[in-house]
C-alpha cells in the first residue's frame, strides 16, 4: 500500500484506477449520499470514467501532495472511505478544501476527526497551506460537529446548488467553515 499519511488507526493512500469498486460501493449507500444526492447512488460508469480518472490526474497536477485519499483501517486494512485536502481546480495551492466521506460502519468511531486532524497538520506544516475550508449542508449536524471539533470557525452561509434542491434540508442552504494556519497553531 502506497502510504500517503498514517495516523494512530488509519492509513491514507493515493487512489489508483483499480479502486473503482471501492468508490462505487461507498457512493451506493443511501445514508452516505443523503446530504450529497438525496441518497441516490453515483452511477458506476461515472465513477469509472469521470471521477476516478480525475482523482488520479489530480495527483500529478498537485505533485501527489494534495487530492483525495483512500482511507483504510490500520488493523485489518478495511477500506472505510476517503479524505481530501485539495485546492479549487484553478485556485491557489495555499487554500485547500478539507473533506471526508466514510462508510456507515466507520461512523461514530472518531475516524473523520482523526483523519482530518492529520491532514490539517500535514497541510499546515509540510505543504504550505495557509487556510483550510470545508462546506456542508446546514442540516448535516454530523459533519458540522467534526468541523467544530477541528476548531474550524463558521464563516459563511452558502446557497444550495440547484442540482441539490431535492436533497432533504436543501431549503436551509449550506455552511462554510475555515481555519487558518495561525488559528491551527494556537489550538
């Protein structure tokens, strides 16, 4: 396993084109996709032909330092989902989005906080990241709790994208949280 980052209980690695089945399974769980697509799965063809090639191509663009990373439990190697630390497609490299998507079996175990903390540390100490942001739906309390545990600050309300209007809670819009390197150093 090509390890990108290791925590106490997790190994994060770069995705390969052979990982389509992992992403298809993750994105076919209605509970996982609840606040992303209203529970609708991502079509396997979309994962294989668009999403995964884009994820892998991003490693080259960002020298493998930033992107979307597969997460596995250290003990047993079970795939639990993914984490990301990446800039906007045309954005500055020192501003990165933090994200995570975990299988239901991994919920409530502290993995999202653990993996995210490790990515924040790597971003701020090794990768020259100046600010990290994350967005979620206003009603996604689980994801917001993680952002708050990371000491990220609620900075903005954001409108729901038109393609997500059918998602439960869409009428409440979304929220954006941020943390700067200076805030992270003072934690």
